[in-house]
């Protein structure tokens, strides 16, 4: 199967990029040819090392001329590489696909099937809630089938006009084996001034940007440290708010007990330093870092927004709280330590991650959808796709 992924953002650090890396790593050894079209980024060498073929096309257009260029390049790529399944990873790239191949027909037919090129979109997240009002109608018109990562996204897009029978939820997967809980790395702990077993380490892995809510976490942690002097906070990630957050920590008087680790690719080692993972976002779809933390055997505290309740089983694998409620967040952070819940939640979270979010079952289900469209014969019905996902 010759599969082409389309992305709006550059191939740098991010959740969608992580998903494409994982899909490539497992699909290429199965004999599939994976193509990725977007702008280059910091993780492009890693993508190519895993066997994907990269083509530069800018789908983050703002002017008609840039849209026309994207359409022209996409049409050429599809024809030259004899693409069999087109897999846009956003609404914007889905629209470009439809404009390129449906509104302006190319005459191209998939060699193995003789049918038009199928557009199978994956929706990872829709950042602006206002966009739910029209995203469903757009996808209903421009995509043959839609894969959602969470029920949260799917339910809202269906309410916006997408027929439910033309979509399915397939939770994106994580490397549960690679994230298995281990001993805290001694040298890393020493670098950060952390003493495992003595310090109570709360941590977060997230881009330092407004929607991730680090400012609320710092305020909450100041309260936690006031009640528990052994508390420490490990912040992994970089972004535009780095300077602002460091200044806030200084103003709160907690700089000596907050570690800004910056961007780190070795997330597993940093999880090993934590006792509790905390998510402080004001907007979330289906948080990758929270699922990874669960796979690493950590209790997870997360806001009760978006797809977070699909990830964290409240009172079983962690605690949910109202987003941006600093007092509630601080209470949850103290509760998991004072009531000694963090170990129990961590064990249950690991089991939940292995059962629901393992990478192999995710890739297998995505592959079944793509193959059903790539196989010769009549064009598949939505019911055929659902059967394929179930492995029937």
C-alpha cells in the first residue's frame, strides 16, 4: 500500500508528528510505502530514518496563491508516486485534498483498484471550539471516512454535520513497553538536584504555551510546597512562555524547588524521576503525555476537559479537577501524597494504558481502514470499514 500523510504543521516536536513517527515505524516493516507531505522540521531526519519518504508541501496557507501551489504540488505527487490512500491529518489538508482531486478532477485512478483516490482523514484535535460548528459539514463533503482519536472530538464534529456512520474512534497508541516504570536515573536526578525517595516529585511534560496552563500549575505548586516542604516540581518542555514562567516561579518564591528541564527527547527517564504527573491545560483533546505517564506507572492529575476523562479514570488511575481552578489542583496534588494514593493510581494507570492505548493495536486498526480502501473490488461502505476495524 502506498500511503500519503498530509500535515499542516512542520515536522517538528508535537503530538501529530509523534503519531506519524510511530505509524511509519510499524507500517514500513509490514511492506507499506509511507509518504509524508508537510514543511520540514526538527524531527524530519528521524522520520526519514524510519523509512518514510518526505515531500515538502506547505498546507498552512493563508493566501489563494499559496493554496494553488499546494494543490499543484499535491496533484503531481499523487500521480508520480501512484498513491493509493490519502490520509490528511487536519481539516485544512482535507479541504486541500478535495479541492485538488475532486473539485478539479485529475483523471487519476488508483492503479490497483481503478477507483478515485480515497481521502481518509484523521482528526487529532480541533483547537478552537467555534470550529466544531462547521468542521462536520466540511468533513462530510470532503472526506470519504474520518478517524478520530477521541470520542470528545467525534461527538462534537458529528453534532456539526458529519454522519456518524462515516467515522470511528481509534485511540492513538503509545510505546507501553518502552515507557515501563524503572529506577530513577541517578545522574539525571543529581543534575536536577532531586533525591528520589526523599523528595515528592510532581512533573509535567508539555510545550510551554498558554493553553498548557503552566501558570496555574506554578500557583498550585506554591501552595503544595507551603504544606509539604519535600515537594519538588519538574517541568519538561520548551516554548514561548519559558521566560515568563521562570519569572513567575521567582515571584512565588519557589525557584529553588522548581526544575525547568527544557525540551527532552528521553521522556521515559524523566518520568522515572516523577511520583505524580500533573496536567494543567485549559484546552485538551486526547493528551498524549498523560497516556505516556500512565504507561510509565504514574498517577495522573488532569483537568476534567476535552478527552481527559477518556484517559484518566477519576479515582482509579488519578484525579480530575475543574480546569484553571488553582485551589482544586493544589488539593488534588496534596491528596495523592497524603492519602498515599499515588502508588495505587500508578499501578492501575499502567494496566489501563496497556489495555487501551498500546501502539500495536492502534496501528493495526488504522492499517485495516487504509487497506479496506486500497483493496480491489467495489468501493467499501462505512459498515465494511467498521467490520475491518474489528478484524472480521
